[in-house]
């Protein structure tokens, strides 16, 4: 395996170029690899994660201690933390990806022309993918597994705060590749934490990279979109909304809202803003606030929300459209579905929105008229996850409108080509 072993500034550019060249060569080799080899590699990687769980936990403890010294919030530490249960879940995710049908070579559509030409649109890998991400070390496993399954080579650059955890998980992926006889350079990691490595990846590896996938906060996304010299598959912040319509079943709304916010506050699918109809059944607004506060959530609301419960803090303008990734929620009382949708369009990031309503007509308006990548009816926004969509895992939630939207799994990491078969036809 080719990897960056040190941060020596003098040869960092050459080291990055070496990574890129190795990835391009690995991508060529993967075009000749059968599906069985990829499956064996991923299953071996999952087995290695279980075997090396104590090593992974020890590496993660170093990251956690550094994070505490750095003053990371409880929510960010939760995103970073690994234990046996989370490692097992990560291993199962890799195994589920292994069991999926191989998307490469799949025929998307086919037809025959009047002149006898038979045309097929066939799935192909994107090539070499660069993935830049923050905090969550499970992304190392998910991203590496999905890229391999879709026939892509990948260069991973995780965040400084998870450096030791990422290295330990990456070692398991490499062990799986080698067990299946696949090139170790198919899944590479940039171990240096020198920020200039990211700059080189974005600006100077266009010869080797086909697409960049950023996964992180607004600052990271902005830098990638500004500096990248290859296409970017956008994964913007998760400013997710849950709207409780006046027709909502109060008990259903209470259960869904608390889950949407508090199940895991540090994930991108956590609800950050709650919108409640002014005409909701008596007591609904107060019950929602009480449930959230009882669950340990700080509520910042408008005047109507404050009148419902004195514990609600006044929301500032900056609270609308803010991704807290913490046990904090913004609460606004709206007149109707039109005002709710207007709020989402103004402050949302196009990630995930949910409506809690028994009125099917209103629910359909919400689902049809909003254009976020994921829209839910009577369900928690925490379902915005590739595993919950049956994809095994996902690299992230794409909020752009080109190529892929929503959870990006193995199939979304492919493009297509046209294969045309004839029998001597010439064009008149």
C-alpha cells in the first residue's frame, strides 16, 4: 500500500501525486475484478474490524481524549465515539454492502432501433473518488466499502479529530483487500494532517481524480466547492425541519418530534427546527415543548412558543437555519402549511423535511411542493440514512440537483456508458 508516512513539507506534493497515481492504476485494475472478489474483500474487512475491535477502541480513546482537551462539545464527542456496539454496527454495514448486487455492468435501459442497432445504457464506475470528511470515523468504513463495491478507487481524507480511529479502521479495509487479492491502493488514506494536503487534493490532483465528495460542515463544503478542480458531489449541512400540521395526531407528533431531535443530536438527519401550526389541537404545542425539555433539549422559540412555556428561550434571527448538532432546537409557530413551506424554503439546506399530519391532501402538498432531497410523512427525520433506505450505508446525503440526490450509496457512485451492438450497419 502506498501511503503518506510523514508531514515533510518539501515532498508533500510528490507524496500526494503518488497517492493519485496509485489510485488511478487501482481503478484500472478494478475494471477487471469480478463481483465475487469485491464481496470477499468486504467480508474480510468486516471480520478484521471485529478481530481488531480492541485496537480500534484504543485508537479511538486517543482521539476522544484529544477531543476533550480541545473542548469539543458533547454532541461532537458523540459523533467521534466508538465502542464495541458501534464497531459491530459498522462491520455489519460493510457486510450488508458486500451482499448487495454489484451495480457495475448493470443494464439501466435497452432498446432496438429500426435499423437493427441494439443499444444499452450500462452502469460504470466514476473512477477515482476523493472523499474529505470530518468527525465520524465510521465514514472511513462506509466510504471505502461503497467505493469498492461500485468499482471505484478512493482517497480518504478524514478529520484531524478522528485521525487515530480512521487509521485503525482503514487498516481493516486494507486487510480485506489483500485477503481477496485486490490492490491495496483501491482504498487509500491520507494520514498526514497537514491542511495543505487537502489543498493539493483539491487543486492539483485533477489528472487522477474524477470527483470529490465533501462530508462535513459549511466551512468545509465552501472550501471544497471553491478550490476543487474536478466535479463536486455536494453534501451540505443538515438544516432539517419537522412541521406539525393542525391535523396531526398529537401522540404521534410527540413521539416523532422527540425522536427526530433527540435520538442522536449530532447526525445530519436530526431535526433542527420545529414548526407547529397555530391551530394545532389545544395543548399540543405545550406538550411538545415539555417533552423536548424533559428529554434534555434546550428550546429556542418565537413569541408564541415562549407564551406556551416560560422555559422556552427567545430565538435570535441566527437560530432560523442553524445546524446545532446538539440538544438545541428552534421552534416557530406558523399559521398554515404555506407559511411552513415558506420558512423551509428560506432557511433550509435542501436536506430533509418531515410533516406530521393526518390530512392526506396537505401531506401531499408538502411532499410535492418542497424540493429537499428527502421528504417524509409521519416519520422521524432521523430516517435520513442510507442504511434505513436499504442501501447498507451511505457516503452522505447529497443536496445538489446534478447526478445524485439523497443518500449516496454504491449505485449513486456510478455513471453510465452506451453500448451499441450492430451487424454491419452504416449511416446513410
